[in-house]
C-alpha cells in the first residue's frame, strides 16, 4: 500500500514480482497518459479504496506513536524494553482517544 506519490511503474512491478497486489491510487496525469496510448495502455490499474482506507488508519496510528519522544528516537536499546514503551504509549493513546 502506498500514496499516489509512489505510483510509478517500478513501485508497482516490485510487489507484482512477489505475487502481491499493489494498492496504490493512480495519479490523474498518469491515468490520462494511459488513455492517450490507446486500448492496450488504457486498462485500469487495480485499486481497492477500502484497503487503502485501512492503510490510512495504520499510518495515523504510527504518527500518534511517534509523537512520544521515547518511541520516535528509540532511546530504549533492548527490544523488550522498547516493546514495553510502545505498549504503554498505545494504552495512553487508547485511553485518550477511545474508539467507539
């Protein structure tokens, strides 16, 4: 999953080689360029808006976690301590912004 800014041919080909379906919205100018090339180039690229919305949710969660200095700068060197910091900050986020 990626933003429109990463909708280049190479960024779509990399996951395709691994059998992964890319969920990247197409830029308007790329869409027009494909239409101008006629029938072979005008086929629509796969895009699932519902899956893209899930990406946005995950990205917002990471941004909320990065607001905490200890998570963003990773002061904790041991993995289990860092994971504990993420757990505590996740609980703080959840208590502050409950999802209904």
